[in-house]
C-alpha cells in the first residue's frame, strides 16, 4: 500500500547553520503574518477574497522594497511554502475544521518547509538551500529503500532542539492476518484495558512532573521581563514540557503499535473527547491521557497495515452491558454497581468485552474481513 509517511530525526546545527535557520524562521514567520494581515484587511475594507496566487504576487513586490530586502537572504521556496500554509489555514477555517488563522509568534515552536528543489539529498546527507554544509543528523532509523522524498520540514521547539521531518512516499507492507480481535476501554487511572484482560498503566507524565513544573513557573514569573534570567527560566520550563510530551508520545506509540500488530480488528468507544474536557475537574487528566491521540494513531495505523478499526456509537451504554459465557444481559437499573459481576472478572473487563461484542454485531452487518 502506497502511503505518505514522515520520519523525524534530531540534528545538531553548527553556529552557521543556527544563524541561517534563525534568519529563515524569522522571514517565514514575517511573510506569514504579513500575508495574513493583507488578506484580513482586504476582506474588512473591501469585502475582497484573497487567495494564494494574489499573495504570491504580493510577495514579489514585498521583496523589491528596500526596507524588506532581507527577505532575499533566505530561500524563496520557504517563503512560498509559508504562503501555502496560510492558504491551508484559511481553507480549514472556511470548512469549519479550525478557527481563524492567528499571527505567529517568535516565542513558540518555529518551523519551515523545504520543497524538493530547495535541498539536496546525497549519500545520506541533507544540504539545505543557502547553506554550504550538510546537516549533522542523528539517523535513529533508516529511510525505506523505496522512499520517494516529497518535502522536509525543519523545526525548532521551545526547548532549543532542532528536528528534521522527512515526508516520503513509500510502500507499507500489510501485516499478516490474524483471527484475534480486541475491545479497548480507555481511562485515566488505567490508560487502557483490553477485552483479553491486559491493562496498560497510564504514565501520567504531567501529574508526575506537576510539582516541579509549578516551581519552575513560579520562578519564571518572578524574573524581570526582557532579562537574561527570564530567558533562562523560560528555557527550563520549556525543557520540562518537552520531557512530558516526549514521555507521553513514546508510551502511546508503543501501545498503539502493539495493539495493531497483534489484532486484526480493534474496537473502541466513540468518545466525545472535546466534550469530556469541558469538565474542569477532569480536563487536566483527560488531556494528559491523550484519548484523542490514541484513537488517531490506531486509525491511521490500521489503515496502513490492513487492520479494521471500528469506533462504536458514543451513546452505546457499555457500562450497562456485560458478557458472560457468550451471553449478553442488559442491566436496567441506573444504580449499577460493580458487585453485579462475578468476582472472577473485574467490571472493566466486562465493559471492554461488551465493546468488542457490540462492535462484532455491527461488523457482521458489513463486509467480512
């Protein structure tokens, strides 16, 4: 199956690379904000809709202005890609997939995208436009032999780490079919409980580092704005946030990969994660568990490797159904208690079995796998 897949690597820039990339980040951000203001003003004053073609013509005029001559110091491809990103942001807004585009800030994560005509890739070494030396990339995993590079994205997070994300088109081989299927019930204390009895503990990285994070943030708030000490304190907070997100990402990737590799069909509850986060008592813990990311990874990995991913109707009463010896019983009482179940199997396992059972009933009405 031909898919587009991104491979992300960390690299360590030289002082010359870092200076050039900082200039590139700044110019790309400047063009993005300038084009956003241009399109917004045109609509406010003239009710005129501006597209990518108009902003691309405007970019040529901006580069000819003496006060904006610095735009010629970076690759023009990067600036054009920045305009394409803005056009995509407006498309998502008009199709109600996102909010109105916002101006980019220098304090947040910085990224630029290079098309294939803005870099060279020879003998495993990448050299960007406007740079004479290749990047010092840590190749943690090799690219596929049949990979066709489409573009690459250079990014710098708030903790000062540099990454290169290479988007390739490659043939992903489907996994061997198996007869196993699994139902998954996600939670806060236990990240996931499967219908076959396996429990995945929630690493809870935010809760684990919460006290340390509070100390660093209090220290940051006491620093004078614009001082070097404030920059150092902000850097410490950013590094801790990076550690938290890395821990969460690693745990979720390992869990979803294991589920996909071992089961032919995966059934999950169709949760309204955004609505659940409206509960201010649990919003922090739900965000820390990243339910939405679990479902997203299971869905795209199932598509890659020939698995079946089926989320149930979010109104399916999984907590009121349980399976015992292949029979199904509905609990009508609203005051349901776990002791209604046998002592041999916890209630959570019965709920996940109900998830899998109901999904199999839905799946039987579709094409067989």
